[in-house]
């Protein structure tokens, strides 16, 4: 008697890739939606002296921010360029320059951030925040 | 001359498209998003950050103070009033005094409200507040 052995089929059936692609697509979409590429950045704000304004310091500069994002110094409106010029001048004269931003009533955080960013760009990194005297 | 027109029969079955290059690309994209993207943390308040120049990059901290456009305050996963904020800050005082507090304030927030919040922080001895912003385009 001759034993007959079934030989295996030569070409194996390949695994279907479709379910795999489905899963990978779902993962891809999940990671695309759930991840954020926003940079974590901002400006530093010194708040140590927000309680009271230190008086009689020659190197203290108080910059007021008006409701329409203007800058005001010693009661008069001033352009940002003029202000930066004055600040650089004051920095040359006094070693420790103390800059305080004073947002006036009706001003918004955006104009405060503008001012802080501009000052930081010009190298005035220590800027405090102070409330308007009522 | 009457020759019969010969029309070539299209192949009965078109070859199935090769999906391997597509899978390769999709895998690459998947790996890119997995590695390069940090997970967004859900936040209690919608905050539109102000835009500014001269920004500094910070390490992402766990504790984040949110102040919405209407002045609502959220800290450490809960909505708080100004009075409650002081107590909550006090719980994390040491950590915050060392690292500073990251503050996300809405661009349209009234700055007087920001001053209120900042004064509460100063009472708790937090001297450095990082006002988060987006790069000015």
C-alpha cells in the first residue's frame, strides 16, 4: 500500500492588510487630533511690589498703559519709541532701573502683553506691575 | 476595403493597487505625530492668549492658572473665586515660590482683574508670574 501525503499548497495565502491599515489610520487620526505643537512661551512679570509703589527712587520709571493701548509717562502720552529711548537713557544713568507698568482702567491684557514683550525685546527683562492709585 | 474594426478588450480584472507604499507613509506619519506632538491638556476655561514679541520659552508646568475673558479663575483643575484662589495657592506655595507660576490670561481680560489676581499671588509670596502668550506674527 502506498501512503499518500498531501503536499501543502505551495503559495501561502497572504495576510489581509486591510484591518491593519484601518487600525493604523485610526491611531494616526487620534494622535493628529490629540497632540498640540503650540510652544509654551510667555513673558515674565515681577509682582513682588505690586502692593505699594516705592516712592522717591530716582531710577523708578512708571509707564502707564492707557485704555487704547497707548503709553503714558508722567501724565503725558508718549510713543513707544520715545519711551524706549528714555528707558535706555535712564538705564545708562542708573545701574538698577526699576520699571513698573501701570495698566489704567479699561486697558486689556493684550496691551499689557504688547508692552511686556516690547520691553523684553529691548533687554528690559525685569518689569513689575503696579495698580493705578485710586 | 471593409476590414472589421479591432477593439482591444480591456483586461478583465485590473491589478489590485499596491498598498504597501501607502502603509509606509501612514506609519511614518503615525510615528511622527506620536513622537513630536505633546498631548493637549484639557483646560477648564477657554483662553485666547495675547500676542507678544520677545517671548521666552518655558518648561511646561503641571500647575497653571487660567483667567478667562470674563474674569473667571481656574487653578489646578477647579473653578475658583478670588478668595478661594489664595487658599489653593497656599497649598502649593513652596513649589510655586521656587518655580514661579504660569498664568494664562485671556487677551480681552480687563487688566484690573489681572491686577486683582496678581495681588492675591503676591500675598502668597509668589514673586514671579509668567504671563503666557503667543508669538506676534
